[in-house]
C-alpha cells in the first residue's frame, strides 16, 4: 500500500461507477484504495459465474488502480 493513500471510497460495482474511476487522473488514482462492492444477482440472472465474470471484467477494464478492496457481502446467493 502506498504511504500517500489519502482516501478509500466505497464504490458500487456497476459499470458507470467503475467507468468513473477510469476518468480519475493518474495522480488521484495513486492516492485512493477503493472498496468495490459486488452487486446482488439481478432478477433475470444468468448464474453466479456469469455475474462474477461480468463484475471482474468491469474491474479489469476500468479500475486501473494499484490496490483495491472487493466486498462480496451484498452478493446474496439463494
């Protein structure tokens, strides 16, 4: 972890929220370590595997941050 980390925002794991991270300046990205929350399975879910692949794909594509936390607590599996 960087000694310059100043902020740990909580970010929903939705596409537009993760795109917002991508728009941060590189200097700002070095100073945050966000907590990214996995979203619950949608009503029309295609299965847990597909949901997690999509979630991780969004992180890989948009969250170009050195370190981050991922929270799976809200991901309720019935």
